[in-house]
C-alpha cells in the first residue's frame, strides 16, 4: 500500500509523532517509544500490558485511562 499511487497522489505515511512526543517525563517517553517500536499494531491488550510492565520497570505509574488510551493509539499506529 505504501509507495503506491492513488489518483495521482502518494498516500501519506504517519511518523507517529503524536506518540513520540507525548510525555514530558523522558523515562515515560522512552517506555512509549519502546512499546511503539515493538508492539505497533499488536492487540490493545498486549500493548496495555507492555506499557504497564515498562512503567513498573522505571518505577512510574499512570492511570488506567492513560494506559488504555495509549494502548489503543499504539495498536492502531501506522508503521513508521
């Protein structure tokens, strides 16, 4: 699909910048980046668990709403 032309235009690719620059806390952003790199397109439940584990490893927590929102965004992210 990527790189093919549609009606004379290339389809835009997302760089997922909204996920790559979502956090002010650098350690939490590193968790988001790592999970995005490895779990992009995975089921939201898998991504949710990986986010939770990553945050636990760095001694951080986030609300269930934050976890679910970011899990869904990563699950639906376009390949970068």
